[in-house]
C-alpha cells in the first residue's frame, strides 16, 4: 500500500473541510479526543481483569448515578399510565363512533 504524501493529505483535508465545514472541525476534534480518552480508560479497566474498578471512567465522564431498578420501575409506571390513557382514548373513540352511527 503506498504511503500518503503531502498532496494526498492536502486533498483529504480539503474534502473534510468541504464536507463538515470550518466551524464544526474543532467540535469534532474535541469529541474525538473525549471518545479516545474514554476508550483508553475502559481498555485499562478491562486489562485489570476483575480487580476493583478505579474512578477512571467516572473521572472522564461526568454525570449522575442512575439507580437502574428505580429507573425501571419509573419507566414501567409511565408505560402503564400511557397504556391506561390509550385505553381510555380507544373507549372514547368507540363511543363517539357508536353515537355518530345512530
């Protein structure tokens, strides 16, 4: 496979700038850097192979801790409420169809 020289790299840079625009390139580079840092920390944790997890992932990605059981219960409650409202709407639609047919 031939190596990439200066002309090829220049053409690639022009194509990237044309596709994504000049203003978005710093944001894309920042996102790529964050992703690489997260990936590196996860690979390091996998290399530990069962040793206690460090705070590498937590230090790289800021966010709230989510209680998965509580989140699941809340999602199920919202789904049940939505299903009840949908059933009420279907019953109302059926009642209106019956009334309009008379």
